[in-house]
């Protein structure tokens, strides 16, 4: 009888350990996948790399898993003017 109670106790502890471990894994994956990197362009034409949960109306590129990938895309999508050269003024 005593061995049987001890066996139930071991199984109960093992089950609790498995549930807690599963919760930790699911939580870590959810937090890691929650935010991604985007390239945004404001009304003045300035681009920046930000981390968001979802796309915004100002998004010009993304989503990216890594910030470095978003910065590469920013260089392609929003090239800066060469030093010494001025961009032509836009007509409105």
C-alpha cells in the first residue's frame, strides 16, 4: 500500500513538472514571436526602423525577424541624398 501511494505521488509531481515546462516553452515562443521589425516613413520622408506587433499605415517594408534585415531594407527603400547634392524640391 505504501509503495502505491509513493508511486502516485511521483506521477503527480512528474505531471506538474511537465505542465509547468510546457507553459514555459509556450510563453517563451509567444514572447519571441510577438514583435517584428518594420521600416516606417513619416510625412517628412524620414525613414526609421521600429519594432511593432503589426503593420502600421506608415510601413514601407517589413515585417523582418531581425533588426539587421530591417536596416538593410531601409537602406534600399529610403536611400539618402549624396553629400553636397540637394534633392529637387517637390511641386505641390
